[in-house]
C-alpha cells in the first residue's frame, strides 16, 4: 500500500509541475484554456491522492468533498477552504464554460491554487518521509 501512496504522490507532483509551467507560460486564450484543463486534471489527481493517503491510514471517504474534509481533520491537508474553492472551480470549468468565468478561475489558479498544490504536496511528502 505504501508503494501506491508513493506512486500517487509522484503522479501528483508531475501534474502540479505541468500546471505550474502552463500557468507561467500562458500568453493567450488558448494557453489559458489549456492551463485550466491542466488544473482540472491536477485537481482530480490531488483529491484521489488524498483518498489513497486516507485509505493508507485506515479511513474511507466517498468523494472529493468528504476526502478533503477528512484529510484536513487528519492533518495532512492545509488550507482546506481554498481546496474546497478549487473543487467548486473544477466543477464550474467541467460543466459550465463562459469567458468571464474562465478568466476568473485562471487568475485564482495563478494567484492561489498552484501554491496550494505545492504546499500540500510538500506536506504529503513529509508525511511519508520523502
């Protein structure tokens, strides 16, 4: 099971790095849209990594919201409120698309979310002793 935890964390680190690159390099609408798609993917990997960590610790959660809340309670998630905002934004980008929403979400990704991913990856790495 520890190998699954490590593999999941490695996958998350790679996704987060690609998101960071996409955000820093975005210069037009197409780049922004690509960065938003990378955010969607990174968020999926992130919450599923949290689920794997929880299972490793003997806890079960049903979906992203319950995994986020449980991970925060267990101490291996920082800034849970922002992560819940990320979930809302992921849902918006997945189901409803308009230009102004895309711009707002991209700015949050750029200003907050990339760093929140980085902070929590470091916390998870510490948790498993990497």
